[in-house]
């Protein structure tokens, strides 16, 4: 405890001074009445009654309090992840590998990310119900049966999409991360405006009745349908800048005019969908890029095709399929984006979210397979989100 002292202000006013914070209060009071005593300022008088140790202790306490207050004010972005995501093991030489999580952990470990609110991706009681909004019962049961058949793990649904002993938990937590993030940003009493879900396996290729392209459940589509069912979000949008087209998100959203899907992606490339002519019921907006295209063409495609349509759609929530495999260093494709391009599109989406849906954005990790580029690109994306 700091020893109490008294700073006398005139003969009519006394202010107890026990800390640096009290000195600041004393300054405000003294300033209001223009107080000086025998030519001394309030600081000089205070210094005479507080020891040096008192002042140092008080300064440390004040700075610590200020730091906590600043953190609380800046906690507008939620980061959701879990160690279980490292236990999905599709194979020793598979590009969608556990090391992706460590690369992002390292990238988001710096002091500029201390203001993130960090939560673990949950296993939720309502996860099956949420999955069944996007996938068939037969498919869900088939994936669960494969997970429970330990004698035949790892099990390959196709040459790219392999289930290991840790896959089922990881896949359920990946869905749970999206549900948690939607709950957080849709909560009107929360300071959280947006969220990034650092998850695997990814999801935007998992069709209603088919695992493919490293994906088991369509994470972002499930989150969007949950937002509508649980929170009454009538118009839900997904913007996808992964280098591969999100065939499953498009397929799930296709027949519903109140669900929006906009995508930039390399074409031709896996999975072969995503032509401009694929428009659903006027709610699908594809902007295919060709091999070798860079940031200028990517930004033009977003500005002329996807973003104006999203603005006109007036979403109640924006979800992002955040794939960073369009980076020029990624080995699985041929688009040449850099970190500033991911920052730019994030800021553009934030501007639209601020205009239409109180800043509500939930971003979910999709691709990105060169570890250095993945870490740097994710950091640029999350840092932009934190600017809300």
C-alpha cells in the first residue's frame, strides 16, 4: 500500500493523495481553482509529501491499469482456435498439414496481437444440428462411421481427403469455431465486431453429400445457415478469396436469393467450377482469374464484380473464406498476390460491413500451404480486422 498523504488546496479544500492517480485528480481540481501556494505548483507540493518509492509504485500501477483499459477497449477481434487442429493428420507429405497451425501461431504471437480476444474452438451439443443444415444425414453418418472405424484409419474419401484418428474432433471443432464466432459478433452487448477462426480441416469444397479437396464439412456455409437460424440474420454473404473456387459454398447457397456468394479464384484449376456464367438465382458472383494474375487484376475483379454486388445485397452478416493460397509463394496455384492485397480486401470488406451490418465479419481459414506466406498473410488479414 502507498502511504497516505494530504495535499492541501487552500483552506477550504483537501484532497487525499495515496497514488499517482490521486495526483492526477488533484491536478484537475487545482487547475479548476487556479491554486498555487507560496509560489509552488500542485506537483511540487505533492512531491514533498509523497516519497520517491510511493511515486514509482503509483506510476507502475497507473501504467498497468492504463494497459488493461486499452486492451479492453481494443478487444474488437476474436481469435478462435484449438490444439486439436494439429491432430488431423492427412499424411506425411500432404500440403494441408498440421504445421500450418504453428505457422499462424508464430505469426500472431507478436505484441501487436495482444489485443486479440482468444478462445478455444468448442465441441458443441448443437454441432450435429448445425452440420445437417448443409449436409445430408446419410453423408454425416458415413463420415462419423469412418471416424469410429479405428481399424481402418487412416481412411481416404478420395486421394486428397484423408481421415485420421484426430480428424473427427478437428472437423467438429472447426464447425464449432464458426458457430462460436457467429454468436460473438451477433451479440449486441459484446464489444467484438469480427472474428478469425484459425481452423483445419478447411471446408469450402465439402459438398452436401461428398468430402473432397481436403474438406469434410462446409464450415463457412454451416456458419452462415446457423446465423440465420439462431440469430435471425436474414441476408448472409460469403466472400471467398481462396485460389480455388468454393464449389460447396456455391452449391449450398445456389437456390436461395438471401444467401450471397462472391469469389475470386484461379481458373482453370481444381475443382473446375466458378465460371462467371454460374449465377444461381442472381446471388452468385464469380470473378475468375487466370494464371499469373497479380494484385492489380485481383483488386479490379473485386472492385468491379464482387464488391458492388455485395454492397447492393446489403448483408446482415459477412463471412469470409480466407484462403491464402493465392499468394505468389504458394505451391498449389499460380496467382501472385502479396500480403498488402489480403490487407486491402479485408479493409474493403470491413468498410461494407460497417455500412450494412454493424461491422459484423466472421473469417474462417481455408487454404494456404507455403508456411511463411501463410503466416505473413494471415497476420496482415488479422491486423486489418483489429483496426475495426
